């Protein structure tokens, strides 16, 4: 899906463009993290689509598990952004 072009957009079109942009940014950041952690994502994956889907899902699950269980070794302090909700005023 494409964003609405132009500068004079209706409110709903602006909201759509903003949300689309945000989703794209989040997904690109997520894959950026996966690329930095798993070498399989550094080049084109030469598999069929169902296998690629399994690789992505497995990598996400492994990343989440390591994030929760290998604290300090998998993601050392400063390697990713952390949201400080207590420091917000």
C-alpha cells in the first residue's frame, strides 16, 4: 500500500500516512536488530517462502528468549535503546 501523495491531505489521509510510516519504521528497526544478531539475514535467504517465514519466526522467538534469559550477555548495556518511563516528567 502506498501513502497518500501531496501536501493538502484530509485528516484521515494524514492519519493513515503517519500510521503507515510508523509501522514501517518499527518493522525496519526490528529487522535491523535481527540482522545485527543473526548472520542469516545479512544476505538473501535462498529458501522457499514457507522456510523463510519459519526462519524469521524462529529468530524472533530466539531473540525474545535470549533477551529475557541471557541478561547482560546477549544485549550488553548500551547496545539497544531503552525507554525510561520513570524519568519522564
